[in-house]
C-alpha cells in the first residue's frame, strides 16, 4: 500500500483540527428550514432556491477562501479515532433532520400558499438535501454494522435510489476505473452523456448482482430479502405515506427533488474517476485489471467541501479501505488532484468545453503524456487520440498537474 502524506503535528501531539467542523455537515439537511427563515426575514423569494445557491455558489467560494487541509491522522491514533462514536453520531443525526425537512416541505408545498416558482425552488433545495443524503448513505453503507447499512437504505429512500447500496459496494468498488464500470467517466464523455449511462447501467448492475445470491440457494430473487427490492419498497412506503398524508399534489415535487438528488450524486461520480484506467496485467495485456491504488481516483483537499461531504474527496483512501470511517481517511502523494473542490467542479462539468480545457490536460499529465493509458469514450477515441497524440506531455507541473503536489 502506498504511503500516505504525513503533515502536521507529531503523533503524540495530534488532535483532529476538524473535530467540531464536521458538525457543519448538519447545515445541509437544515437548508429548507434556513430557506424559510431567510425568505421570512428578507421577503426575497429567491432564498427558496437556497440549496442550489449553497452548493453551486457559496461552497465553491468558501473552498477558495478556506484553502486546503492535507493533514493526516498518524497511524497510532487510527484505531482510537475509528472507535470514537462522536463521529458516527454526526452522520446518524443527518437522517432525522433530512426527514423532518422533507415532511415539512410537503406541508409547505400543499398548505402554505406558495407560488409555483417558490415551490420549485423549495423542491430543488430539498433535492440538494437528498443528494448529499446519498453521500451520507454512502458513508453508512460501507460499514460492517448491520444497523448502519439499514440507515443507509433509509437515507436513500427519499431519492428512490436504494439500488445504489448494492451497485456501489459490490459493483463500482470492483470495477472502478475500468470501461466496464458505469460510474467511471471517460475522456471525451460529457456529463450529459454520462448521466443516462451511469443511471441505467447502475440499475442493471444492481439487479444482476443480486440475482446470483438467490440462484445459489435455489430461490426466487423476487423476494423481500432482495436488497434492491426491499430498498425500493422503502421508497414506495415513504412516498406513499407522504402522498396519503398531503395529497397527490406533492408528487411532482417529490419527483423533482429525487431527480436533483440523483443528478448531484452522479455528477460527483463523474468527477471522481474521470479518465482513470486500471491497466490489464499479463505479458500480453489481457490478464486481470491491476489492483486499485491511489492513482485511480481524483482527490481534493479543499476543506469546505470535505467537511460537508464527510471526506468523500479523499477518494483514493476510500477505495483502498472502503470500511474506513471518514474521519480517518488520508491523503496520498500519488493521488491525482482536482483543481478545486467537488462543489466548484460540479459547476465546471456542466460546461463541457471548459471542463475539457481544465481536466483533459490533467488526465494527460497523470498518465505520463500517453493518453492511450486513459479511459476514453469509445465513440470519441479517434478524436481524443488525434488531439492529444499519445506520447508528448504538455508543459506544466508534475504528473498531477496541480501546484499542491508540485510545492
């Protein structure tokens, strides 16, 4: 395993400088309530759109102003840090606030007399909560404790994306940074082409991953024990209860918030492994894919987004140690580095020419100037090879193309 970067105090003196900053993650499920307070206080209806404003506008600015944090917990504190239940209770508390904001939003959509634009704005803010709630489910779903895996399904129920629990753990983590992985983006592939491919591909993959488990037992996979089906049933029960309680008028807004939540998750997937490709082993290059290591995930140490997303941006260590809790995830020297945090890159990805201009040269540098070593969209392969050759690297800092690593 590669060595993590050690920065900051010596092990005997080490304390988690972000210990209380992690509580800021609970701002996200509170956004619908904060939107209401701001609208009531200012009389400005645009604050119903606080979720998108917060994620796509405010957080990129805070990332820029707050800078980077590359500090890692020393090896001799990892075990104690993992056992500190304070950190896991922060993720647990996300769920009741998430569900309280959803129920409250349903009441606002149907009883508060809001105009259509304001109701849509609130739906987008609730969708922001749902999308980052999927990230909370991601943190919980990797853990060994059974109750945490069930909490992950509960977090996913709002967005009707419960199959993510299966596909991510048993599909993505096995196939990451290969052409077979629907959640690994390719050079030349826009986010708009990636979204339908990953959503449909992940759905098919989750279903296929569950079927053999029942076939081995000689049982039908049409069972409540099928983790895809029971996750979807949780969404059916939740949405059914909300419609029964508030009327069918809430349905369009439930759909809007779910679509935004899913999109937010999958755009983050687009960022995390763009262009990364594990090479095949064997003398003729037709063997197994090489082992996943820190070179196969884009990382970011921008502190604001890392605090809000429970260190999701330290993605290399997450793939190397999937059950490791967020507070102990480390930064690795050889991990390729994004130019800013996920929040800013989400905005950049929505403008494909700018995304290619910023990210494609970084992919090229990371692969030592040989674009053929990257994961390339098959339909765009000829154009990408013609544009970037496959031998010469452009001028610039280091393999990662980021001054953080060159410093």
